[in-house]
C-alpha cells in the first residue's frame, strides 16, 4: 500500500515500511522473503518477528543498541519469555534460528526512543512518516492477546504519551501489528491504547481485592474478556501483569508463591 510518493507499506504482522525504495523498517513475518534492494535495514527492536531484515545483505543495518541481545537466539528467548530452555518446543514464537552479526552504526533517520515493549524499542522518523513499531497495537491484536506485550508496562505508557506529541507533527503514522490507516485514525488508535492500558490497570487492581498470584490474575482477566488461553499466552501476559502489579499491589510470599494484595 502506497502512503505517499516516498512511502510504501507492505501489509503484514509486522507491517513493513519502505522509504524511497532504499530504507526498510521491520522486515519480518510473512514479509521476510520479500526481496527489496535496501541500502539500509532498520529494526525497531529485537523481537524475532521484526529482524529478518538484519539477515539480508545491505550496506547498513541498525538495531537500537539496548536491544543487541537480539543477536543471539537465547537472548531473544530470555527477553521474550523471561527464560530460555535449549531445544524446547515451547517457544513457538521463534521465527529465526540463526544468530545475526551486524555492525550498528549511525543512520540518517531520526531515532525516537519508545522503550517499554523492549528496553531499546525505538520508532523511526523518515521524512514525514513515523514508524512506531510495537509502541501500540491494533484493536484486534489487543483483543487476541488481552495484554499488550510490554516488558515495562509503565515505561510503555510514558512512551505513548511522548508519541502522542510527536504524532501531531507527521503525515503518516505506521505501527507493526495493526491496520494501515490515515494519520488521524492512527492517532485515535493511539488514544484507544492509552485508555485500554488504564482499563487493564483497573481490572488488575480489582483481581487482587482477593490475594492472588500474578498467574491467577492473568487467567481471570483473560477469562473475563473471553480470550483464548494457552500456556504460552499466560507466560507472556504474566510478564506484563507483574509489571503492573509491582506498582499497584503489595507482594507477599505465601504457600502458592508470590501473592499480591491491594495496597
Ligand atoms: Zn515485539
């Protein structure tokens, strides 16, 4: 889909941005095999589904330095699931088995730090377009996962506030997992994500009115919304819920492990 003379987006999950036919952001997922002759490959962060471009031949490759853990399979697992286990089939999200070697350097694009999803997660401004990666998500993605995957939920919310200001000054706003729409609609989606985040905090708080483990909170909130629950989903969401609980609850150790109670 062409957004302007200079900007094209290949729909996918992630959506891949191509700027002036020479700079590519977040080549991954089903777009991994697309052959674009890119001078510059940029990854917003180190997750497996965003970094296929770093395996391609191109003059320059860039990933935020805080996400250099992405260069090894173990690093990617630990930063996604919180742990790794060699040869386990649990890690269905591993799309790339290789290790990657890159030499991150400077680039002419403007890097916007948007931490939360990962430590180094960054957006890129190319001309009048801002590619915001996994700073926020489409409504269907939120419905499916229930919790947006943020390693630090609170930092992610701050990043969204920052993004809200920056988004006013661009003509195109693109995210990785969600619809490709005009900037006005995307700014509305950003607001929706902020409101949704506030709702999640409220639901998590309600669940610890009876003392509960983070895992119990995850399952109950997911059931409440009628979401499909798998062990892998619970692992992922538990990370986000722990990040939320660490600020809104008090942790105690009981027979079932760490129990959170209302502050
Ligand atoms: Zn990601």
